[in-house]
C-alpha cells in the first residue's frame, strides 16, 4: 500500500465506529423488509423477507476541512482514481464525514446514494473541473453538498453540512 494511502487509512480508522453507527442509522435506505408471499408463509414458516436493496458496498471518506463538499480524486499520475471507480458503478452508497481535527470529533456527515449520483449528471458537470494539488501529482473535483442535495443524492445528513 502506498505510504499516503496508508496514512489516510490509519487516520480514518479512528472514526470507523462512528461510520458504522451512521450506516446503521441509514439501514432503511439499504435494506428492504417485505411481507412474505403466501407460499413462503404456509410452506417455509416465513412471514417477512429481508434483502439488501441496490447492493451494500459503501465508500467512506473522513476529511479534515471546513469546506462542505464531496471531494473525489480525479487524477493521480495515470493510476485509477476514485472518479474512475464511481463511473464504473462503485460503490452503492457513500458515507462522507468531516472532522474538526484528526484527534477530536466528527462535526458533520452526509450519506449519499451513489446510483442517484451517477444518474444525476453531476459527474459530467464537474469531471472537467479538476483542481490539482500543490504537489502536482493528484487532482480532485469538488461538488458542493447543496448540489448533491438538490439532485436527490443525499439520503441523510447531520451537522453543519
């Protein structure tokens, strides 16, 4: 694993228990609970059927910044980036959180439906607006949460978003 990726991973790991709770709070957007068919009821002692809707792959990003935008890596010296993976159909949902500092507390989060995001046209609208980091190695696109919300991509949010 690249050193920068490993460092980001380790910083975000501190918040995994919080991310898990956010996912649990949004379970209703991920899980379908349906009344079983007459056949299942009478032959299999099944009254309810629980299934995962639209997949259960969830991307997570924890960021230390005051900006409330969905930042996606869009360039990294020829390597496959987050934007490439999103365009390919992954993940199904995204939990994006902001922290005050790396040793303190989470101050806001947004839970996104990525299928709706891909269908919204926002990727096309922003994909040519790559801003390069000062290092000249990586570049990102930034989509304001307000735009995501207007496009119907936000499942839920909390904090100063």
